[in-house]
C-alpha cells in the first residue's frame, strides 16, 4: 500500500526530491540596535569635521603667524595692481560762480593684459576706432608683460567709455573695464578763453597738461593730488584678501574764483571783435576795471579762440595779448605827464602856453597830429586837443628824473602780477637811455612801451583819487605754482598823486569828449547822461628797422567823471580804415561804458560837466 505523504509545511519550499524543506528558525533583533548604528555614524562624522577644521586651523596659523611673508611673496608673484584714483580738478569761476572751466563725470578705460594679450591686435583695432586712440600704443599696452593694469584711454565721456567697453564684450573681448576719471570742459567756449587757458590731450601716463592761461599758472592749486589704490591679485585677477591692499584717497583741487563777470566778458569780446573787424585791424584788447577795487571785470583779446576746441586756432591766439604784447601807448600817457606836473605844483589846468606849429629839439622835429600855426592853449586845452608840442613844453617844467619817477609810481615798467604767465613789464628807459630827446617823446607816450592792463591800471590811478591799486584777476587769495600769492586779498595801494591833482586831471580829461568839435577830439566816446573823462591815443608802431608806418590807436577813460566807478581801456592795432583813437576806439569805449554802468546800476551824478578853458 502506498504510504501517505505528509502535507508540506505552510510557506516551505519543496526540495529537489519533492519534499518540503524545513522552515528556518528566525532570530529575534536585539532591542535598541538602530540607535546604536546612528550614533556610530554621528561619531564618525564629528571626527571627520574635526580633522578638516584642524587642517584649516593649522593652515590659518601658518598663514597669519608662522610664515606670512612667504605667503605675501607668493601673492605678489601672482600679480600686484596699482590704480590711480584721479583727483577732481578745481573749477575756474567768474565772480558770480558761473563756470569758465568745469569738471564733469568721465571714465577711464583700463585693461588687464593677462586677459587681453591673446586678442590684442583685434582688440587694439576695435578700441582705436571706437575711442580715437593710437593703435600701436594701445597694442603695446594690451600686451604689457607682468602687468595686470594698463590705461587704455583717459578722461573719456562716461557714455562713450561705457558704450565702448560694452561693445567690446559683445564682440567677445575680455579684460576691459572702466573707472572714474573726471573730464575737463569749458562751457563758456571762447568767453574768457584768453585768460582761462585749457588742458591738452592726456599723455601716455594719462595726465592732461595745462597749456595756457590760469590753467597753467595755478596748476597745482587746481589739480589737487591724485590718490592710489594698491592690491594684490591671484589667478584669474581676484583680489587676495590677506595681500597688500592699501588706499591713499585723492585730494580734489581747489576752485579758483576770478574777478571777471562772464556776461560782461562776453559783451566786451563782442564789441572788441566788431571794432577790430570794422577797422580792418590786426588785433585789439579791451579792459574793464572796477575803479575802487582794481578788480578786472573783463579783459578781452581779439582774435581769441574756443577753449573747448583750441586745436581749431593758431597757438598765437592762446595767450592774452593784453598782457603779453608791448606797444607804445601814445597820447593816453599825456594824462600821466599832466597829473604829475599838477601834483608837483609846477602847473595848473589853466596854465597858459603859446604852442608853435612845430618844435625843434636838437636834430628832431616834433609835430602835432593836426596842422596849426601859433595857438594859445591852456594845459586843459593841450590835453583836449592832444598836442604833442604843448605836452613837451609843459614837461620842460619837470626837474631831472622827476617825470620818470612819476611814471614808475603809476606802474609803468613793471608787471602787474595778476597771475598770467608771460606778462611783459614793458620798457621805461632809465639812466643813459633817458636822453633829452627820449624824455620829450616819453612825455607824449613814445619811446617807451606798456601792456594794456598796465596802462589801464595807470589811468585808473587818476580815477581813484590818485591812489594806484594793484589790478586783480583773482578774488581772495590764491597761490601760483611758483609760490607767489595773488588776488584781491593781497593787492596793495599807494598814493601816486594827490586827490586834488587827480580830480583836476579828470576835469581836463572831460574836455576830450566835449561835443564841440572846436574843443574835444573824441565826442564819439561820450555816454549819454553821464559825465565821462577820457583820453585818446595814437602812436607809431615800431618794427625791426624803426617805425614801420602803422599805428596803435586807443581810448582810455572813466565814468562818472566826478565819482568814478569804472575805468575802461580799448586798444586797436594797425587799423586800416584811417581812423584814430577817437574815431576807432572811442565808440567801443562808449558802448562798453554805457553797458557796464547800466548793468551795475550806477546812476548819473546829475552834475554839470567840466568847463575848464582850453584856449586863452
């Protein structure tokens, strides 16, 4: 009989023989075993962290305490960068704070040659076209060895610099960036340019050199002091935190406030330009001074130039001819001769002279600008008619050396020292050069030379009750590059002639602009409603072989004549229309004086003009 099969155990697997295998015995898991594994892992993690922190701590101790010099040397080997922090140049302002020269936001474009050298030729081409810079110089800078910082362009308008760098990045170039770098601008253009000057194009080191005017004379005052940032970089140009990182901040330049009135300066330049062109002359100058303070309210030259675009004008226009040119002043100087005579008590405005048609001195003949026979003139008449002969006869009253001492006291033969480089001092002969013939000619303004500001200050002395006050172009006090202090704060005064002598001279000068053609020679210089004192000037111009046949014509004066506020001097060189001081410079004086009196609200005095007799 077949044997009975035992039923397989539930869950058992049959064996190969068809029998179910025995169910394995299961061990029970010890309580708390999962917690033990987690703790082990945490202990291992803490050990690893402690080991890593120990490595960092050891390295930090090495870097900061054991061997910092070696680390710094390694950093230096990676790269050291020195960056200029440009100082902002001080503004040049008019008396009311309006800018002649200003500094606006600009940028420099700089390169990291370690990043630009590979694409240097293509990048140099791109930048030279975009920024207008030299290709070869730019190429050298982009390839500079052992350098992480090179200037590419300085003082670039901000928008231009940003656009150029952005465009370079779009083209795939790397290693360029921008930094602050103020740009010098001249918002007034040609107004005051003859005095203000300008900065040239930045040089290879990125510095723009001053080339004329106040920009040159006060360069240190204006430029301040550039700062510097120094830092070390590692691979890729990143800064090394523990490297040599120092910053010396920039010190901005100081502003320079002038005595000029920008609006009046503009008007003076317009009137002068019209006058010179109308006379078909070579050049001209005009000076407007505050009689009481000596402050120069305007000082114009023609031709001049645009300080924003000096490259468009010849270099001969860069300097102020009113300060650098010398010329013989002619008959304007007669009022200085007359004032000295009155001050010395040698004559009065009513002193009588019989003036011949010509005067012979040694081998020279002295004549007048107008034909006449024997005429009877007072000293006032000699001034009104501008008689050379009468002036020489009056000057005969001087003792030896006396006229020269007066002219020197008026400031002739000396620089005014207003702070413009290249100012001439003129020529006032002395010693053996002052012969009797030279003395005769000097009495009426020949055989000596002046600059325009020098002569304006001399005439202003008469307007200012005989007190010469130094002319000033700078308000307050500022220091020139040579250490000299100039400005209204250090201007000096000295009494040259007595107040009474100055007033009597002014009364004689009023007769020059008398409307009666039988009396005055310059009625066109009058200003309606005001008493005006003035004097014409016409002088031969000297060339290499003596007088060259051309003339300097001028007019100097002040108003109101009995309470002067402004002194104005207009000079025109080589007019070709045949005019003299009264007809050429006189009308310009009238326009300038009328405008200045109205602008500053000076009312007429309401008194009657001088009636000193001119003949007897």
